[in-house]
């Protein structure tokens, strides 16, 4: 898998940010027969097809919910409709079931890799919809005075009716890194909350006022006790992936370790190991190690180091 061409990064639509302040934008889109919408309930998407992907439904007959402007494609508006969380609705007409974005991504890896237009369009809208709906679900009140806020700018802001303060969707940056030593071994860790045998690249959130490269060094030191070099080329950016669970942006790096003794923190990470290519392949084939799913940047970083595809995944 190419680190620069990942699931959750593919899209066909234009976000059309310049249109968000248009009067009655969403209302006009809902009345337009060319509009298409994805529908969400409790973070899950209405899906159709085999393999399943987000259903793009016509504006007529959409269930009632919070409508958000996602952009446009071929001149037609694209919306998300978020159903009330306390309801228990059946999938809307034109959809077969409800499914999580990660489940869809796993099933859509082949279609996305083949650059299937319909699959890429549906996938890009689904990623944006899940991220935006998640923000609205947790930011319904003014952070200054606590008053219920109003949805404005097609869903891309919320405004306090008391003082006019506007809040905007936020993304939490996180670094994720393939740490490699001078013997070209890869460092993988096992998180305390994971099932036995699960291993992945180390990762963590960027702290306030912190450079990305410093976040890489800090997280590796905290989680595995390994020191990453501070020289030119010791921390190299490889690519990014939105990860709306609920609001992360994963920033992928290759990092050079200058020490190799492992000391896990036993809080977040309970095991960390160095793997050669042959050793990792053998461990995966023996069922001793499970690797991240194929839709993740973690998997792409591992396979970039390995030099090809590896079997198995969580």
C-alpha cells in the first residue's frame, strides 16, 4: 500500500468552501433533485451494494435530520443528513444497512485502489460526513457561556446566539511512525488495551506548542524508551491520513533510532519489539503477530519498510 495514496484520503468531490456562506444553502440543496446525500446515525452510515459503500441518496425522501453541506460533484450539491441519536431507525430507502466507516473501508480497499469513480466519491463523502457529524455531536454548546449554539455556514460553524461567537470543526494531529534502527529493524508496539498478539507502529497525539518532529521523538521515548536521532533525515515525513474516530489527522513518519534498548511504559504500551523482515513475516504467518488493518496508515508504513504486502491483519 502506498503511504501517499491511502483509504480515507481519496475523494472526487469539491468541498466548495466558498459556497458555505450562501443564504439558505442547505435548504436549496434539499429542494434540488440533483442533490445527493449520505445518511448517518450514531456515527454509522447508511450503506448499499456489495462490497458495501455509503449510499448516495436523492434529496427527495430523505429522513429528517441535521443536514450538512459537504460540497459538490459535477455541479450537484452533496449533503450529509445526521439522524437524531435517540431514535432507532431502519436504513432509509435506497440503503441496505448501517455500517461503520472502518468496516466500509476494509471492504472498499480493492475498489479504491482500482480508482473506481463511484467508490472513491462515496468514500470521500463518507469520511467528511463522519468527521463533521462527530464534531456537531460533541459541540452543541457555546464554549464560553454554555448556551445552545446554532448551526451556520452549511454546518461548518456553530454560532452562539448570546454573543455571536463562532466555533469551527477541529482536528487533533497525531504522529505515527515507523521507527527503524541502523540494522534496518522495525520497532512495533503492543498497546495495553489490545488483544494478545496485536502489534503496530507507535503513535501519539501532538501536544500544545509542539513541533511534529519533537512529538515523534517524545512519543517513541515515552512508549518504548528508545531515542530517535535529532540530525537531518532522522525524522522524515511520509504522508497523512484523516482518522475521524473521532477527530484525528494521522501524520506518518519514518524515524531513525539511535538506541535500541526497549523499556515500555507499561501504561499505554506493554510490549515493544524489534523485527527483521524475515522475523516479522514468520511471526505473522505463525499467527503470533497481528498487523494493523489494510485501511490504515500504520499498515502502509509497515509495508513500506517491508518492501511489499504482508499477510494477515486485525
